[in-house]
């Protein structure tokens, strides 16, 4: 199981520090329903990650993801493809970064966060964890790595729970800060939102290059082994 957890750490961290979901949960927390919407978002976020893990690990296991406790050949090829996708998305993020002094654009739906109910907040958590293309690529890569580790079903479940906990650290931190500090957290959360918004493209580009390079390296290692 240690090997499986080691394989998922980079992708889990990549999901955890994805700026857009962190900005979304911060914006929810400063609305009148923030104390309810923040936790609801986390519940949806975890549900989305759990769904990706269950589907991908089950499908990969059925397709023979592990061969004598090592990843099957198709898993190595999939890692190559996912690594290449990470690099392509990284290049797109880098090209789309705002110029010096330019105000970065934010998705239009963020303007409606003050009207979100807890149910809609939970739905946003599901979408941003399981349907956001960047996070979905990283989560699929993590789930495939777990399936290819050749461990038991219970160990796969534990490894994916570890993935979910690490991947949720970024969105959980603002919620914890808001509950721990109360109204005093507003200034801190506002600074966090501003920095994440302005550096979103650069953060994601660097992360995706590092993770993409690792996935490609793992794929090459698996095919040459």
C-alpha cells in the first residue's frame, strides 16, 4: 500500500492547491450563508473525488491494471497520455496568464455565489472536483496509479481515502480558518483569494508541468521494465 500512496501524492497535491476551487470556497464563506455553504462545498468535493475513484479503480481493476504487482502495459501507456495532456494544459494555462497589471478574468458563475444554497454549493464542489478538466485528469491519474499498484481492495480504498484527504486540504483550509477565526478571518481570506486569483494560471502551469513530467517518466519506466 505504501507504493500506492507514494504514487498518488503528486497528483493529490496538484488537486489540493488548484486555485479556482479555493477561490470559490473563499467567496462562499464571505456570503451570508457562508457557514453552511462552506461545509456543503466540502461534502460535494469529497463526493466528487469518491465517485471518480470508485469508477476508475473499479474499471481499471476489471481491465487488469496490475500485472504481478506491477502496472499493466496499458496503464503505462495511459500515464503517458495523461502526462502529455498535463503538459498541453500547462502550455495553455501559461499562454493565457494575465499580463503584468492586467486584472485576471474570473468565471461568470462566481458572481452568483452569494445566492448559492447549501445544495448548490455541494453541487459546485462535485463539479469542481470531478468535472473540472484539470482536476479530473489528476484524479484519474491518481486512481489509475492505485489500481495499478497490485494491492488488495481494502488497501485500494485506504489509498484513495488518503488521496481524497490530501486533495481536499486546499479547499478545507479556508473553511477551517473561517470557523476558527470568525469575522477576523475575512481579511486573511480576502488576501488568499486575491493571490490565488492573480496567480491561478502560473500556479497551475507549473504544477501540471511537474506532474505531467512525472507521469510520462512513470509511463516510460513501466514500458521499459
